[in-house]
C-alpha cells in the first residue's frame, strides 16, 4: 500500500495515506476498523456477518466498519483494507488548519462608585 503509514489516534494504532485514516486497531488488537463506502460495507457484512459490523452511529452509516479480528479471514480483511486504502490514497491530503490566534487580552475595567 504505497504511501501508507502507521500513526496513532487517541492512543491506538491507525493507518493513513495522504494524511487520512483508512484503518485502526483497538488497544487490545481484538477489533479493527476499516473505512469503506456504505455499499462496500453492506457487501462485507452480508458475506461475513460474524466478522464485520457497522461502527456505532453516524460513523457506521458513513461506512466505518468494525472487524472482529479473531473471526477474520486474512484474505478478506486484506481486501477490505485495500479498498479502504484506495479510497484515501486517491484523495487530496487534508488542508492543515490554521492555529487559532489568541485574542488580545482585555484590560479589566475597575468599577467606580
């Protein structure tokens, strides 16, 4: 996977290309996540519901797919990882956010009576 690097997100390993996460592992290496399209996610879940399930909430509806590693077939997970990598490898790198400038300190007004 050309350009893929391992990094860390919220103290657990993630895998990125073009600065975008396409897969993660949990702290115990029990589950992983691959970022698929909703259509790809549906296909993996239909074909292997014991291994794949949508992530919770909006992330899952967008295609983030949890993988139970103990039940996973290496070739199938490799296919899911490849699809996830291909999706981010073809996207432009995310723009770096400008650091928020600190507002100048205000002088406090002393109450006068």
